[in-house]
């Protein structure tokens, strides 16, 4: 299995990326991909790197789980009740160990809308306090948006808030695994957490780190703070393996290239545009061609540039 993992790393090093045009890879399931074991005991069902659609059932992020020997810990509840159930069926085919904990990596729909399935199973659901607050405030509209694209695949999904929250860290020790859910600081969205396995030198990074698809910069994504969090807390983990929020498992060099380096590049381009007296209308079109091969580039590049301009204008 380790050989398979390093084969994936080799592909990524040559800039092979997922395509938005690839059809569902696991037609017998609501999951976009069947879960794969990347290091012993750590599995992930890799989602589409496209936006959420009916075809991918909203499985456009990574749904990961850790088989500890004393229970299974799931990272991300899934975008719908049916996706959570489909993931659970895969877990039960791998192990008889019960799911004992679910983490929501943030307050976005694909991380948390499957919560009510896991709550039905009596599993505690843990999130950062800010992510829980986002769900409480915006969960209704997030759910309605999912129902619009997922139609019948949304059946059974109801808003369920996390049952437990934390501010800095939530740590459990099960079997050979020390599992540290950590809030490292402001990043992509409110309440983003990473799940760090120090004994395995593996981080399930969530939306702290991207590499196969262009990262989205939301209205509440403050890029200067994200870069500070990266340098102060994420990079110092020294992880050997990274399972990002989207895309195949990789290493720190790859996510640095397409997250930290992209944010720095875009801020430099927009900063130069501002210094030259450029306006918002032209800022949308600053050169981002080095990243044009990434999935979702067409959907996100101009929006990202505009939002960075609006932030930097007042920094």
C-alpha cells in the first residue's frame, strides 16, 4: 500500500491533475470514489475536484477515516445523509470496529450536512466553535442549496449541528493513533481545522491546503492571515503525508506550491496593480497563467483576484 501511495506522489510531481470532465468513478455508490488506504489504517474517499453537482452528489471533497483498532474516526460527515450512509457502508466492509467520532473540518455543507446520519448512529460530532456558529447561522441556506443541486439524492438530510465544540485542540488516543484535531488560526473559512497524526507524520489538512484544484477565496477568506497561519503553525508540523481537503494525498511541497505560493503570487500581482493605480475592474484580469492548469481555474481565478484587490485596498 505504501508503494501505491508513493506512485501517487510521483504522478503529482509531474503535474498530473484530476479533470472536471471525468465521470463518476464509483457508479455503484453515491460516493464519487471508493475509499483507498494510503498509509496503514488511514483511508480517504477522494471527491471530485469540480464544483458540487447532481452527478457527483456533492462528493467534491475528501471523506477520510482512521481505523484505530479501538474504533473508527471519520473526518467530514459528507454533503448529504446518503453520502454519509454510503461512506459508512464502505467502512463496515473494511472493519467491524464501530465509528466512534466524526470531525467536521469546517462549517461548509460537504463537511457537515451528513451530520444527521451520524447522529442517528449515536456518534459524537466535533467541530471548531466558529464552524459550529457558521452552521447555526447559515446552515438552513446551505441545506437548501444542496437540495437544489442534489434533488432526490438529498433525501433524508436535515440540519444537525455538531454535538461537541472546541477552541484550540481536541485530542483522542485510540490504539496506535494519537489524533489531534487542531485549530491553527485563520485560513480558508471560519473554524477550519486540521487533523494531525503525529505518530504517522500525516495531516488531514482540510481546506488549509490545496493542490489539484484552484483554491477559492471567499468573502471571509483573509489571505494575509491565511499566510501567517501557514508559516506559524501549518508548515511547522513537518508532515510527511498530506491528505488535503480536495484532491489526492500528496506531500507538503505540493500543497505549499499551490496554496502558500499561489496566495503569495496573487497578492504580489494585485499589489503591483494597486501601486500602479489600477482599479477593481482590471484587477480581475491580473496574470494567473502559471495556475491555469488547475481544476476550477475558470470558475475561480477572476473572483479570487477581485477579492484580494478588495482586501489589499484597505491593508
